[in-house]
C-alpha cells in the first residue's frame, strides 16, 4: 500500500490535471473519481491517526497520565462538517 504522502502527492497531481481543463470528459470523470477515492482514504487515515495521538500529562502523583488529544476545529471545518451532515 502506498504511504500517506504518496497518496497525497497523487491527489495533488489529479487536482492539477483537472484544473487545467484539458481532459476529455470521460478522462475528467475518471480522474475525479480516483481523486474522490484518494480523498476518502486520506481522510480515514487522518482520523485513525487522530485517535492514536495522545498527549502525555503529569498526574497529581507525578505519574504520567495519557489523555486523548482534543483538536480544535476552525470555523471552516465546522461549516464543512455541517454541510456534509445535511
């Protein structure tokens, strides 16, 4: 399986090809479809990584306590999530 970085580079390549507007319709649709699959795969990889990330904090007794990382989203991400849930 390709690495996250390789898949991201491929997605960027596909976006560039689509942005040129020089593809025949069938090729553009195929390229778009591949890009959407890559985008979903990359999002799933990021979600998995997010779940694995932990912030280590010192507990009251000096012990190290693992706490899940809380990620703040930007307004744009919140808007996109709301739009996707409609």
